[in-house]
């Protein structure tokens, strides 16, 4: 019997989806594609961490409440104690929990575009209606009239605002964000994945807006491999979202390791500060190039436009340098590339090859 009929069981939304693509980086010597922190830990810190891991009980289920880890996150991120917190296996999992919670007949998830692709993917996976509202084509600011009109028309259950935005690197105007908060009757999630690289945050607005949730992650700080994200907001709302969390989603090694790492928070803050300085330096050097458009950034990456993005991307790869080609991913990103800020040596190596290619 042929087995092709099995696909008939798969929902069309899933069949039409292309899986999240992670490029092969085996022949890559300089990896600047995924907003990772380029620095490893000091030998002393690694030794201290390994010592601690010996005491972790791998035979036991993790603490489902992760109390110690949560308390540390409240402290280092200056989160008001009156707010609730949910942990996710990366913020990706939190986006999934939000979509599962707010899913429903004709419920809409709205986001400005281009933005982080997981919002759209997870809306489709759970079967929510998805609306993407284009950003301004030149500076990627919010087209606030279009957004407010879409909010009126679709009454979204869930709005995602990446602040700063990925892949454009900018923060949206505070007054535009406030008008969205004032207009929306649904939940507004401000995704602050790039908080380590900007002074801007919506944490101070939590007390004022009960439908506002702030999402953070330790990935861009330098702990992407441990997979830990957090969602913060009014406890009554979070209690509902918490019901969709699998009981042991943060494993014992991640709990112990992130708790350990956050005790060395100043070490990571110093790295983020270094990356910010290197980002500004890289931007300055990119802006000298005549055939390159480079947008300002409050993140650890820079968005670029060149004449032939696909050729430049492929040739960089042949030189062992991996960045992200955004050409074809959204109409506003024609011939765009995204480069993550690496170590000063990596940035210079990238710049040297890139300059020749453009
Ligand atoms: C990288 C990124 C995330 C994903 O973070 P994880 O915690 O690693 O899952 C979420 N939102 C935005 C905007 C990002 O760029």
C-alpha cells in the first residue's frame, strides 16, 4: 500500500510551513550568523562551574518552579517583585506557550514585519490567524497608522513587538509603542531579546499596563546553548499561560549553569559593553563603503544592503565566513544581509573580505 495518503492527516498549515532552517557551519571558521556572543569563559570560571556540576543530581527531575534561578533573574534584571515570571526553554518556547494559550476560533496574532520569524511560524503551527504589518521601507520604524488600523480590524489576541527588532536592529518610537498599548485589547508582548545591547526597555511600563508582557532571554547575553527565556508580567495573566508549560521544561544542567553564570553577571555585562563598542566601530567602517547601506543598531548585529546579496553571501562562505542572507525572506529586505558582531579580529577579517566583494 502506498503511504502518501498519510500526508492527508497533516493539517494544511503544517504542510505549507518550511521548517526553521539552521545552516551547516562545519566548514566555517568565522561564525557571524546567529547573534551569538563570541567569547568563551575564563579558565577559572569554567573550573568553578565544572566543580559545581559534580553536585547536580542527574537522576532527579529538575525543580519545576526553578525558584533559585528565578530569584536571580529578578535581581540581575531589576524586575519588580510584584510581577510574575515564567521560564521557557529559550524564549522560542515562551512564544509557543503564548500562542497555545491565546489560540482560538479566529484569534489573530499580529506583528510588524520584517521581524523575528518564530512569531509567524508558531501562529501557523497552532492554527492562529497571522497578520504582518509592513514597517517603514527606509528606516524600519512602525507604520503606526497601518498598525492601529489593523488592530481595529482584526482585534488581535496577541501582538509581538521585538524591541529592538530583529533583523532590522532598531528600537521603535516609544510614543508608537504606547499608542499600540493604548489601542490593543489583546496581549502585547515586548520581546527584549537584545536588552544587553540597549538602554531602552518597557519594564517600567509593566505596572501601568496589565496586558503588557516582557520577554527576555539569556541567549544573546552569552548563554545561547543553555536555552533559557523568561516572560514577565501581571501574575493573573501569567497563571493562565503557565498552564501550557511542560512541568520540567528547564533541565537540571540549565538551571544549575544559568544560576551559576548569573552570579558572574558583571562578567557578561562587560562582554556586552565590549560588543556594543565593537558594533559601533564596525558600523563606522561599513559606512565608509560606497556601495553598502548599513543601518544603525541597538543590538549585536548590523543590517546591510549591498548590490548582490546572494553573491556576497556565497563568496563570504567560500572564505569560511558565515553571515545571514535575508534576500528573499521579506520584500523590504531585498539584497539585505545581517552580520553578527564578533570579536574585533573576526570583525576585521569579515570587513577585509567583504570590502573586496562589494
Ligand atoms: C534570538 C531571538 C529570540 C530567541 O531567543 P531564544 O531565547 O534563544 O529562544 C527571541 N526573540 C528575538 C527577537 C530574537 O532575535
